[in-house]
C-alpha cells in the first residue's frame, strides 16, 4: 500500500504523528493463574483467607475479604493468562483492569496514510516504544522506491522522556513533544549533557506556532485512524491469541484502511457499499492501480457516473443537464407506454396525448368548472381503467 501511495504522490510530508491505544485481549481476568505455583485466583484467595483465620469461606465471604484486604495488587510479574500468555494486565482510563495489548499508530498528518502500526505488550510505556515505531516507519519507507525520509515526529506529553528525546536526536528526528507539568525543576548533574541538549531543543520547538499546528493535526488525524480501525473496523477486541497472530490480523486491518483511503482519494469511492453499487468498479480500480497509463483520468471519471457506456465530455454534460420526469402526468404516461429504452440517446419521448393533457392541466384553473372536471377525468382515465378491471375480476371471483 505504501508503494502505491508513493506512486500516486499521496505521501506528501516528512512529519509523522504517533499515538497509542489499548486492544482488548481474548482472555478474562477471572482465568489468570500464578506464574510460580499455577494456582487460580480463587485458590490463591482461599489460602490468604485461611491464613487470616477464615475456615471454609463461601464465595460471598471471599469477595468481602478480597475487597477489604489491604495492599491488593495484581502484577504481571506474578500473574499470567493461561488462555493468552502474551496478554498483559493493564489499567483502563476508568480505573478498571483487563488483559490487553497496545497498538501504536504512526500516521502522515497530511495524507492520513498509516506508515506503521506496531502491536506490543500492554505494560510497555509510550516513552519506551516511540523510537521503535519510528524505526519501523523508516524500514517500511526504505523498501518503497521513491519514498521520503521521516524528519519530524509529533506526539503527546505521555511520550516525553529525556532518554527518548536524546535517542531521536541521534537518529536525526526532530521531536515536538510537550512536557508534563512538574513540581520541581529537572536535575541534570547526574545525566549526560546530550539529554539536556535534547530536552532544551524540544522545549524550544514546542513553544513555536508550527508545533501547535502539528499538534492539532496529530490529535485529529491519528485519533481518526483509531476510530476507523478500532471502532468502525471492529478491531478493538482481539479474537486471536499470541502477539504474533494479533499483529498479523491488525496489520491486515491497517492494509484495508490504507486501501480504502487511497481509493477514496483517487476515485471518490472507499467503502464496500459504494463498490457494490458499481459492480464493474473493482476491476477498473485494480487496472488503474496496476497500469495507470491504461485509462485516462477524465474518461474513467465519466465511466463512474455512467457505467453503461464510456461517455465523452459532450455526452456527459448532456446526461447531467437532461430534464427528469417530475410531473405526475409524465410518470403516469411513462408507465402506460411501457419502460423506456435503456440505450443511451434513445430515450422514449412522452407521447403527444400526454403533452396535451399536461397543457390542459396548466389551464385547469382558468377554464370553466365543467370543462375542468372533464379534463380531470380524462387525465385519470388510465387509472380508472385499471380500477374497473380489478372490480370486474373481484366480482367474477365472488359470483
């Protein structure tokens, strides 16, 4: 997908936006076991209750004991999931814990193309995975002929760390990462001088107008990719086990998202519902993606509007500005005379009697009441014949 986007000149900028989100693993917290003994949570809790003096506690007593006991922690060093050993215990924004993975998106803020999507363990912090994601983007773009090099990275304040900023500076990547509010000033006596230089340069860039514009683009485009892939694409919940399988499945979702984005930017169609409306469009899209010189852009656009033929510019304008049958009398006459000719340019005209009735209807309010009633009955004559035929058929059935 990146090679196709590079050929179509969709990779415009040298800046990337980075952000992460949580993916729900296909495992439950009730099924976790101890890494040292293999005991389940209930067995471990019964042992603690017996140590505290409770003999043969019931489930309600265990829940009450578990809720009120101090220093209750569930660590990834002590617990694991037998269903998915690669899933890690993580905390949500509402304070609850669950087994999850972490997906990190690297997006081009200008074209919204996803350069990379790295799935890692949920207990890995954002500060520790920023450089890995940027290096994955460089590897992906190095394999693309004619691609650009990444020079700038934009992230939120959760990615701010002196060691991370220094490593990005060593890789010739300028960072735009805001710093968290701190109670005390930073101490640089026990740190290398490169750390202070990287943090000072990042702080100077963050205060500029370019940083604010890039942060607005990052918050819009990266969050939109999460909405398309995880919410609309239903990739928030993982249905596979092991991090390798989850990564493969998630990368397929990213490829589908990039493909829809490229098709929408090139042809104005990017969803399967739009493709179903035009059954011949997928083959033509593949033809244009593989052989861009085979079809002309204007001719293909006209074909999207009129699939039954390859329209020329003159015929396209005539098709667009052709009047439609809006009046009730014209639609009634079209149904009475049969279907129109589907061939372009041979549209069956409205018969002369219907035109006369239409002219008569325009003069209906200017004529006498008797004449208006007579013309109105003539206009309803086709419908009256059908109603009379239905009445005769029903009377023959009942008789």
